[in-house]
C-alpha cells in the first residue's frame, strides 16, 4: 500500500512540475493606440503586440509596494521611468522595426515583452 501511495504522489508531483513549467501560456494583447499595464508582481499583461511605425501609449499603474518594481525600463527605446505607487505613468513609443523588445524592472528581475508587427 505504501508503494502505491508513493507512486501516486510522485506521479502527481511530476504532473504539477510539468504544468508549472510548460503549461503556462503567454497572453498577448493586441494594441491599437494605447494599453494599460498593471505592475503587480510583474507586468499584466506581460506581452503586448503593437504596430510598426505607429505611436503607442503604454500606461503603467504600479499597485505593488515591491521596491524592485519602482522603475520600468524599455532599454531598446532608451526609456527609464519611475513608477510611483497607485499613479498612472505613460510612455510613448514609435517602433520603427519589427521584432521583440523587453520591458523590465530596474533590477532586471521582472520582465514583459513588446512584439512589433
């Protein structure tokens, strides 16, 4: 009986680990003119899709007191902004090239992504 319980628990642990690493699907949000990103334990939505050669406004609202999330960095666009708690901060980008661009905190611990199509 002990072997059966251990086998079932081991199988459940394997399934849980596989779901944690491989089961998460990245939510992509299509953006026309502007998008609101909530900064709370990361960036929500984590991935946004914006059009090439069009100005897009990204509004960040930090609700997490974590000091790591006090700044947002869009290094490819040479943007670094302080995000005060519970206040909306807007940045505008006009990507000229297709590709993927990173969003991160100043400590590079939290990440998001901008996909330009």
